[in-house]
């Protein structure tokens, strides 16, 4: 993964689908194009949700990792 400067971190641990995606959609609007948001989630459903989010919005998921039940996504605003 390339080193990306994280503009903000969105902590969605403990929240269930679709709340993390709704929060991410709002957060993306608050950063500049090209900026990266780190999202943390514990809902396994966030993985397919993020794939759908990427396809539907065009924003890029630069990285996805999982450790100790926490999923970490780096999302770059596309437009």
C-alpha cells in the first residue's frame, strides 16, 4: 500500500450496517477531492458494503485490513 495522508478517521466500531456507510458518505463530502478517510468498523458486513460503496460512488478503497475483529478501510474521495 502506498503511504496516504489520512484527512480524518471515522470510528464506526460497534455500529451495524448500513450506519458505517451512511456515516462515510457524509464524511466524504467534508474532505477535499483526493483526500483519504480512514474508517474503522467491526461489522463483517462492512466488507461487502464497502465494495458496493466503491462501485456506486467511484470513491476508491485504497486499502482494507482486518485485525482483532476490526476492519480498517482507507477511502479516497474521487469527486
